[in-house]
């Protein structure tokens, strides 16, 4: 059993980049379904591809549970497992958040980060990649949740992008907002993650400006 666990752990170690790429493919298929609304036949094949990728992600999470072993039945082990795999768990259990599997890119960025010379560069890399992904996935997800809901005001992709940007920047004009339960769930996640990213970007820019002034002095 220990030998099998070791083999599975090795496979999980090199599978991060392929799974990240699958996350991008999943997001592309999902976005085409939501934004373009293709015909029934095309939608069937797109859904088939999405389900196949979704099952791969499910197998990945089960493999991680297998490697964790009996530790997940103890409070400390369960907390540690959830901490490491919270995004995968949310994406698999909440259909409205499946598109967020694309954020697996963060795990790969974590491996690349040591090659950057400063913490500011590392933070800038993570923010630069993550922010547009969060905006896009949130916009697509909220459009799917809201488009045909009675009384909805987010009915086009342009509306959804405008709402996502206004929410993350904390401007909050109030002209576009979700009215469904799924839409509000997506909005809550966007506010928690997105505002944190936006605040980090602001801090990074302020730090850069101050460092430039110090150099001039």
C-alpha cells in the first residue's frame, strides 16, 4: 500500500501542469457554451468535453484523498487537506464554481516563484496572471447564472464584465448586480478574492513608486 501511495504521489507531482492546461481548456469550452450559445449538436460535444475534464479533476481529488490516507479522518489532517485542496473541493461540489478550476495555475506559479529575484516580482507575477482570470471566470459564471432569470440586469457578456470590474475595483455603481442565489454566491467569492487581489495590486504599485522615489534621492 505504501509503495502504491508513493507512486500516486509521484504522478500527482508531475500532473500539475497538464491539469492546469486542462483547466484552461475547460474554461474555453465553458465560455463558448455560455457566451456563444452554440446549436444543440455543438453544445452536446462541448458538454461532453467538459464532463470528461471534470471527471479527470474528480479522479485527481480522489487520488489526493488516497495519498492523504487516514489523516483526513482526524481534525488536523482534515483541516490540512481542505487548506491544500479547497479550490478543487469547491469546484467539484458547487457547479456554479466549476470554471474556477482554471485557477490551478496558482499551483504552478508557486513552483515558478523561487526563480524570481524579489518578493515584489513574485507578487506581481501572481497578481498579473490571477486578476484577469478571476475577472473573466466570474463574468462568464455570473452570465450563465443570471441571463434568463426574471428581473436580471446582467444579460450580456459586456454587462457581466462591467459588473466584475466594478465589483473588484470596489466602485460598485449598482447598475449591474446579480439577483439569483447562484449569482450572489459567485459575487461573494469575487468580492473576497478579487478585492484582495486589487488591494495587493494597489499596494504593489505604491511600493514601486516609493522605491523609485528612494532611488532618485
